[in-house]
């Protein structure tokens, strides 16, 4: 499965949303359920899943599937 699709599925599971609710470029602020608490859960789940640690200064910019996929790919490279 492609990285973006895996990330999207993880977010959808955590937020308990239908597939149609989240596109790769949908921003966190466009989804009421994707609040700061859920964002912490999403980020920690992704860190555990991919064996990475997001730098603290990057956290506020990781607000879409596209952004998360780019950062994960960069950290794993």
C-alpha cells in the first residue's frame, strides 16, 4: 500500500470518519474531529508505525496527509 494511503487510513480510523471525508490535501482545520488532541494521537501513532520521531519544530506544519507523507519519507531517507 502506498504511504499516503496508509497514513490516510490511520487518520480515518483514529477520527472514525468515512473514506470520503479525507483527501490527501485536506487540511486539519477543515475537519472538526481533527483537533489538537487527535493530532497528537495521529502523530504518535505514525511515529510508532514508521519508527520515526517528528522534530518538534515541524509539528505545526504537519496538517495534511500530503505533509505527513512528505515528512515521513524525508525522515526515513
